[in-house]
C-alpha cells in the first residue's frame, strides 16, 4: 500500500505567500537605507510619531569633525529605522565641566540620554546623578573603563587601552623604537588611555622601546605643528608617530614632509576614512585603528529603544565592543567599501525583499518535494 500525499495545504500556503510577496513594496537592488525605509515608509510617515527623544552628547564637534559626522550617520540610520528622535549636543568649547553641565541639563528634560564620558572626575558623576534620578543612560565612544562607576546601562565602543596596546605592539614589531604619541585634546581620558596602551604594547614586543607623550591643543593648528616640530628638533631619533584622530594626522604628515622625514618616521592613526585609506595605499600611513564609529551611534540608539520597547530589558554585557581592528593597505579595500559602497568593485546594494521570498520559496518547495517522496515510498 502506498501513502497518497496530501500537499493541498502546502500549495495553499505557497500561493498565499506568493500573493503576499507580489504586494510587498520593494525596489530591486536598493541600498540598505532605502530598502529598509521602503518596507515601512507608509507606517512611519503617516501613522507613527516618534516614541522617544534622545539627546546624544559628545565631547567634540558633531559638525566639523569627520569622525563625529560619521558617528552621527549611525545615529541617523537608527532613528529612521526605530522611530526615535535624537538631538545632537556638544560643548561650545571642549571641557569636561562643560560636558557634565550638558548631561545635567539633558537629564532634567529627557528620560533617556546617550553620552560620551570625557573623564571620570567630572562627567561620570554627572551621569551617575542622572541615573539615580531616573534617567536611562547609554554611553558611547568614550567611557569603557567608567561603566562600573557612572552607573550607565551600557557602553558602546572600543576599549581604548587595548586599542593603544595594539598600536604600540604593531609599531614595535615593524621596528619603531622611539615613538611619539600626540594627545591633541587636553583633558580627554580616552587619549590618555590610548597613549598608555601604546607604551605597554611597544614594551611587550621590545623592552628597549620608548614612548613619549606630547600634550597639545588641536584648536590651534599653528600651535599644534609648532609643538610637533619642537619635539622632533629635540628628539631626532623619533621613528614612529601615533595620531589619536583622523582629523589631525594630516598635519603631522605635513610637518614630516617639510622636514624631509616622511620616509623615516612611521605614522599611524586612530580611526580611518577614505583619505586615510588612500594614504595607507601610498605608504604615507603605516596602518590605522578602526572602531566603527557609525556602529557606536547606531548601537546606543538601538539599546535605548530596546529598553523602552521591552519595558526594561537590557544586555547583561555592559560593554558592546565595536573595535579595535587594525586596518592596513592589505585589508583596507573592505573598509573602503563600507565607507562608500558606490565605488567601483564594491557591492552597493542589498538584496530586495523579493529575493528573500524567492529564497524562501525554494526552501519551501524543496521541503514539499522531500515530503512527497517520503510519503510516496512503499511501506512494509
């Protein structure tokens, strides 16, 4: 006796899903942001209002600094996807006290905040007070070491000392023994952590390696370049320079080129962009550290929205790591495409919704055929 397969239900489901797929709005091969917006444009534009408002407080300039503009892109994408309004805030002039004042002001008017933690002594207590008064805070970019002391719910970023360690170890392995780490933003705890990491990393490879710290102010470019020139005059054996930002590394390269030391001093930088990658490929920059800053902005918004939607659920992992990753001329193509996927050779599209339905059809039909063969087999 043979079982007669009853696949009517299977075909009914198949046709139902097919009809559904036909009416799913899509644009074949659209970019990620457009594809996601395409799925819910009617809902977001017509029926939903923003559910939460999140001040995003930074210790630098959201508009003028390339790094922070990139971080804001991540926050923007999250706000569009998760229906969150965000407000970019920054001190008029950088100081830990000014940032702490912004945190206190935001906590008086909003129930959720995203913030960097410029230092432990001033900003961290302001965040801790905000949390004690009922504000939910997720820190990002700066503050991984302070997560247990500022009472923030989570932190999204890279461990700065680990990032610095990677830089120092790699520089020493390349042969640099006299390294200069330039802190261009005075009062920034993360820059201190990075340079300490560079020192420890270099020593882990070569016990004779030395790392010197130079503290200056990028607010005055003439003062910045004068400080670097002065140091190099006094320390002619310097063979490695660590830039702590993509926004200032070109000034160091210019100084070295003017001095005729462009080929004798290895330059590395924290954070990368298309210009940095181009200079890696032309051997002007040895390597860089990528912390995926756009993901930091995106992640902070996502965690706050998740906390709101789930009525208090949160990650038990306090620090969500976005880096550090070492970028060299050898692996820079992937990072370059991530920064601008319209370049030749990059995959610039996300498969449309219909692609996923077709994939599902294939799996479903394969399952139906398997069931048919199984039930059609003779039984004993």
